């Protein structure tokens, strides 16, 4: 199925072959890649296939390496999916309010976007998504837990979209580590037209390293690997990621602290008069509806506290998105909001 969905020129494409593709293993003298020969710890090109990192991800996720793509942030995977699957005259489908990069990636390549807004309660419009698919939408992006609302789609939700879609369905799970529900990765073998995105930026604390993950059918993962830049994940990022992924205890402790603080913020913000609603969240952030969100945003900024104004998003009028910080940072936020008049 996936091979038929790929654009013909992508199926026929022979990916660029690096010096590291033509030789594997170790040698005493490397004269194949036109590198500076003087050792500086970074004078050699990184592994273009992130083999060691892919093996570690495979162990953590319980997925075969052939199902794993590692990119320069998950934004790279989003861009490559658009390039691999969308042809002129075809469109991508989004479900606003959602992550804005899906539409940007499509529009940057000259493709249109069909928006199928969520309902007021932030549930999916299944009939609307099926209709958009029939109109020429070949790539559907779902965000779960959703940014900026924080809600997580159930397995049933995702399967409703998958069963009605003739194209590829992408479930972006950047915030899955903070969620109580299971990952959509459990559906990969059953639905070959499913792609799951994750990242090391959030729970693993590596936003500055830009390491994103895509999981899917091996044929599609192979296509993304052909389209990517030759050395898309640099040596420092690969090294730091391996070190970070080895410390699963620290990861678990930090996730627990963030979830605990998320629940505390939800409770305390809900008690403040200027706050009209705190929406349930499975991410490391809260969507908060306020009486005068713009004035509160500026009041917080004047006190050195930066949040995101999401009031322009569909069904998000009056809303700020607040990331869960450390205990001390959250205390400062609560004090500032309580003092807002």
C-alpha cells in the first residue's frame, strides 16, 4: 500500500551515497570523505544513518530499526513526509487548533491545506476528515496530545481516521511521555499507512540538540531516508542523545515531577478569579482561558514570565498556553496571576 502512495519520482529515486555508506566498520586511515585529517573530535562526518542511536531507540520503543527514522527534529520528518507523499493538485489535512508547522511545510512546497476544525470540545470531526480525504487530501496530521489544547486521542479516535483514510495518517506524539494513554505505535503493524512522530526535545530534555523520530512502514521509512540530507543529525547530537537515553531513571523522575506540577497548576489556577477554564492536559503545558488574556500576557511579561498567547486559534479565544516549569517557576507564575487585577 505504502509504495503506491509514494510519489513516482520518490519511488524511483536513488538516494545520495556518502563515503560512510560505501564503507562500514573501522579503519586506521580514512582518506575517503575529504575530511580534515587532524583530529579535533569533530573532524569526521557523523554516521549518516545514526546506527547506534537507532539501536537504542529500537530497544526503548520495542520497534524494529527498519521502522525508525531519526531526523533533525521532528519538523524534518514532517517536511520529508510532505515531499514524499503530496503531488501537485493534492492537499494535506489538518485539524485546528493544532501545531502550525504541518501547514507551513505544505505551503512551503506550494501545496494547499484542508482544515477540518475540531469541535468546540476539541474532539475530531470524523465525517469531515473522511470528506477531506475524498477531496484529495493524501496526508492527514493529528497531534496527540494536541498542541495547544493538551488532549490525547484514544486508540478508537485514531482508528476511526485510519479506517476511513486512503492516504497516510500521521500521529504527532511530541508530548506522549507525559500522557496516561498508550502510544499509537501499538497500531503500526496493523495499519501500514500510519506514521507516528516523537521527539527527544520534550521529556528527554534535548530541545537544543534537535533529534526527532518517525516510526512507520519500512518502505516509507526507507523513502524518507533517501530524501533526507546526507548527514542530517550531527555528531554532537547523536552523542548527547545516546548519553541522555542511557539515563532512564532521570527521565522518569523529571516526567513525574512535570506531571505532578501540571496537576498542581491545574488545581491552583482553577481557583483564581481571572481564570475562566483550565483545559485537561496530557502534555507538559496547560491551555488556560482568562478574562483578559492579552492584558494578563503583558502583565506576566513585565514580570519576566513568558507564556504563549493562543487566542487566535480555533475555539481558543481568550486562551494562553502555559508550559509547566519547575516548582519555583510555577510558584512565580501563580503569584503573578493571583496578583493580576
